[in-house]
């Protein structure tokens, strides 16, 4: 079966009535903001004073006094995190922030995904109890850890859960739970914070309470400026692909500002160095595509404690050494991912008509696949085939571990919940978000699950939904192709999930075409509406683009500044390109 080629450009609707935005804005930027439903100048402000009060988060009224009592007793706090970038930044923020607030003893423990699996399991609680904590603080996990919390409770150790994942039918019997997903939507907007954002708000609330009680003067310590840790908050927020609503844009913008000014953690500076990114010109996309994968590589292939140690280190030389090891792990992750992707594509491209149509909900499994890389594989296949994908790998003892990625129109965690309801006992565990989730099931029930999953997806998606959509903010006039506009757009973010980077569309004549490293296209495109030819880059599109010099093409693209050998030129970053027939 050939790779689906049904892709199209869809222009974002712009409200008919112009919103109340500053008249000084560039018209293109006004159009972009309008299409993202911004209606006031206040939504463009990114200072910390615009953050909502921490009391909006459910559970804060119980969590803060609990933490305060442990601090006053100089009790041991053990942070239990997750093994992804959000979990690593959350763990580092918890250790650094609580120590700065005067905690007597703070340590961390992160489960190895291959030994303990995800979350606060009874097995990881047994390891935690060996350190004799007076409080277990979960970060970026815990909301589904019923058995683990119960095990800690039996041992007499209270658990404070901070999480942002969707809860199940029952909640753990924790001493306190701080999770924006527990908010009542009728009482106001639910905050879309990452795990690290939830923890940041908890630290702000704790600092306020400690200040009111005279804690800092009694301890003879300076009240910490928690904004110093916004580089960690920004990295975890972008890497976890949570929606960049107004609150998250403030957090990410402030963190980026610190990084650009060189006032970030030595570990983040080291990750920037090994990734070849200049701090002064950093954008949110760099956090997601350069720093996040290197941090995640530790949790995927080895132990996320390496990533946490990189973020905790105050020694630039030590941090650089760890970052170089993370970079090596990331290169190994890429090699494994390419092998797995080749396996998956060979199977999919061999799909014969007698096998029936390709499933709407696609499940993939090979016994030799690596458990730590299936999430990336699912994402790559989802992008290529435009449908929800779950990739599986052996989890030991007859269990499969799956990682799911979805497309607009299907809430993947709710879809798994529906499968579990219709087929009791089929899923052993599951959890996640609207667009990503994890699950486990018995190897013997894989075929049963993949049919059940496809049936559930078909309840929500039609064939027309399985089309690659490239959303566009419309065309640009010849005068708009400028370095000035590219810079304005770059600074107009931060852009990301739920607040997508500006993308435009148009028709061009191909003047030059070169293939780089057998995968990428370097193009020179002449706009049909007039103007000078424009340099363009199409990453990883050489295989799918047959456009030759002289051909007419349609493209969705982003404006960016290409810096090379001291020169700064306008460049089109091609998101989608196809050849058009006719004159």
C-alpha cells in the first residue's frame, strides 16, 4: 500500500470583526493573532504579574500546610518523578526550590521505566521507604497510583501528589493532591499546566505562606526569587507539548528570556552547547526539538537520573560532561528509532488490498522493538499516515507496553477508557492526555485489542478525517517577504501546541533544487505574484517531493531568519509542498 498522499492546506478562519488589538501591530501579526482568537492587548502581555493566583489549583489549601509542617520539623522529603523531560524538570525544580525555601532534607527518586514502570508503584514505594522519608512528593505523576499511595499509607508515610494527567474513576488516598484536572470547569477555566508548572505554582503558594508565618526571618535565610527557576519550567512545559495558552506562554516566555540572557541553569546551558543552539536567539521550538529529546534520551534508553543530575548541577564542567553523555544517548536513540521506523514502514507499505483497508486506529508491534522509543515511533507513523497510532514493545512477563499518539478529533485517553469499558479486563493499565497516552496489556490479547481500538476510533473519525491538514494563515504579498516580518513573527510567540507558529501558503516556480544529505531539499522559489526568488529548506521531504526545476508548486511555509557565516537572510521553512499541473 502506498504512503497516503491525501494532504491539503486549510486556511485558518479569521473573525469577521477585527479584535481589539493594538493598532501598532504589523497587519500580518494582527491577522495571525486574530486567527488564534486573541481579542485583547492583555492576552499579549507576558509579565509574571499576569499569572493567576495559585489558589486556583485544586488541593492547594491542603498541600501548602502539609509541606509547611514538614519544613518546620526539618523532615525528609523524597521527590518521586517521571522519566520524561517534564518529570526531570519537575524533579529538579522540586529539589532546588524546596531547598531554597529552607527544607532541611530533599532528595529525589525516579523510577527506571524498564524495572518499575510508570508512576508511584508499590515497588518504587518499597525503594523509597529505604530512605526513611517523612513525606513522598510526586511530580508529574501519581494521580493513577492507587496501589502505590496505599502502600505508602500502610507504612505511615504521607504522599503529596502533584500531577496534571487526567484522573481515573477513583483517586488515590493521598494526604493532598494538586492537579488542575480536578478543577470544576463551571468555576472557571482549567489551567493547562505541565507537571513542572503545577509544581511551580505550589512553590509560589508555599513561599507566600512561609513569608506570612515569618519563616524566613526565623531561619535567617533570604526569601528566594522563584523566577530563577523559570528556565526549568519553560523547558518542561514545551517538551511535554501542553497547550500554550496565556498562562503557559507567560511561563515559557519568561524562561526563554532567562536563557537568552545567559541566566539559566548550567545544565541547560550545557544542553544548548551540545545541541549547537545559540542562547541569544533561542525560540520555544528549540526547547522542543533540541533540548527536550536529549533530556528524554536518558529516560528512554538508560536512567533519567542522569538528566536530573544535569539540571541540578552547579558545576558547568560537570554539567557539560553529563550533557555530552545525554547527546550520545540521543544519537543512539535516533539509530534505534530509524531501525524501528524502517520495520514499521516496510510492514505498512506491504499492506495488500486483500488485507482490507488500513485500520483507522493503527496498532504496531514487533518483539524486538525498544520500549523506550515506541512513543517516538508512534508519533512518526501518525504524522505519515494521519491517523491515531499505538506502538507496542515487550514489557516482560507476557506484557506489552504501548505508547499512543492521536490526531485532532480523537481524545486518545478517553478512547482507551471506552475500550476498557466495553472489554473489561483487556487493558491492565492506561492513562494520559488527549493527544498522547500509555497503556499495557497481555501479549495474548494484542489482536483482540487492535480490533477493539480500530472499532473505537471509527466511532469518532470518518475517512475524511484521516487527511494530513496543513493549517495556514493565508498568503503573503511580495512586500511581506522580509527579515523584519520574520523577526516580528519569531518574537510574537512563544509558539507551540495550541498556539501554532504562523504558517502561510502560496504558489511558486521552482528555480533551483538540491538534495542535502539524501533527505532534505534546498530550493530557490520564485513567487508567482512577483518579487525576488526566495531561498527555502524542506527538511526530510526529498523522498516525497518530485518537483523539478521549472515546475509550479503549492506550498505551506514559515518565515524564518537563516544565519550563516555572519549573514542573515530570509528563508522559507517548507512544511508541505506539492507539484501542480497546468500552466
